[in-house]
């Protein structure tokens, strides 16, 4: 890595989307006089009678949650996508629209209201991954579903409306734009080199060791060279798997372990319940052969300077080009230096 890149503005290329980002590492020296957020706090109660995700409670829809003791999923009561939508198209000159259908699910990670992934046991996170796999298989085999997006919004600053540990799954008929871009980029590389784009990238990263954070037998966590968010990270399976259901039991265990360690390091950076949006990108379920795909999980956290100062895409980022204020290498050094033990264990 050229030293000047850690001090001066430059552009980096995202191999998965085919887009460039602007990096401006000198901007972290500017004073901050903007808004400060309240730092995220950990819940102190294992059960909240007013929480619509806790076991046995009544949700806004009137449905009652079972007394679940393991990860639990249900169809979102206020889903962004609906199943029974009439197929319609509108095409009038430059005005185009078409109906969209799908299924939105909520995945409760634990019956315990106070837990988050970094303070859950590896065995408990393994159960979450098993439910992700089960939902992916069930939704993905439907003829009216061509993509399944698994994700988590953690923290109020990321729009999470309930602190109970949970994520979501949106399955839809069309293939989202990010997946179209990533499919095209991986397909081009596969056709030219007969190997996985992310696999080749991972080989180079493991040789350089500049952005590697955590690794075990089956997975590697790193800061992508083209990261946009301040402490953006990616978890990549060493073996090329196209979708989450292809993971073996051993790989699921290692996946759970690396999720736990990475999220512990996140919390330790600013001694807070670190907010982020995390999602798994994998091959579409459109019935086509997607041998080019290499599944991966990304984390997009908004914190940059402290637990109270957030970084969002605004101004130039929205109207011109994605931009970040620290290099991927600087972010990797900060994350990597954090303990693998959660900071609350010493309080």
C-alpha cells in the first residue's frame, strides 16, 4: 500500500459493483460542531412486557408470540412486500412501473430481550444461522421468489424500532439492483478466469495481511479495500459457496464464531452497543446456474469519531460519488487491535 494513500485523497475501485469511491483521509482532522447522538446502551432486562418480540407477548397485529426458547421467525405484520399482488405493468413513454410481490419475515435471534450478537454464545448464534438457512431454503424454492435478502439493522441510529435482538428477511420476485451488479461483476471474472472473484481477492488479502481482522479455518473477516462506511467489514467463506444453505455444520460453527468476535471488536471500539446494518449477499434463487457467485456478509456501521458522532451518506455522497474519511487500512488497524473479549466483561 503506497504511504501517500493514507494521507492524500484518492479513488478506489469496488470489484463487486464496478464502481469507484473517493477516500479523503485528511478530513478526519477537521473539527466537529455537528449533532451528537446518544450512545447506544445495552438493555438491562431479559423480558419486556411491552416488547412485541418477546415470547408470549401480543404484537400490534393481535397475533401472540409463542413461548419460544430458540430463534423464532414470523411474517412481518407491517411488511414492505406482499404476496398476493396483481401482476401489472405501466409503460407510457418515459414513465414505467410494474407490480412487485414478496414476503417479509422477522427473525428473533433470542428469547432474551437483553442479548445482542456479540454477547450471545456461539451455540446461540449457530441456531440463528440455522434458521437463516431454513428460511432461505423455504423461501428460495418458491416459484414467485427470485432473491432472498437476509439482514439486520442494529441500533436506533440505523432505524431499528425495537431493541430486542432480531433481523429481517425480505424475499421478492425481482432481483435487487445491488445483486444485479454483483452478479455481473462476478460472472465476468468467472468467465475470464474460471475462478471466483472473491476467492481471488481473498487470496491477495491473505497474502498482504493489511486489512485482515479475524480468521479461522473456514472464514475470514476483513475491511474491504473499497469500503465506504468508516468501519465497514466483510466476512468471506474460504470455500466458494453460492448460498448460505451450502455451508456445512463445521462452517456454520465457524461462521457463528467469527460473527461473535467481529461484533465484540465493534462494541469495544467506542465501548458501546455498536450500531450497524449487516446483510448477506448470495446467489439469486431464479432457477439459473450461478456458479460465479461467492456468498459474503457485509457490515455497514455509521460511527466514525466516537459513539455519539455518526457518518451517513449525504451531500457529495448522494449527488456525486461515495466517499469516506479514513482509509480501509486505518480502520482495519483500529478494529484488529480490539480485544476478543467484550468490554463489559471487565466492568
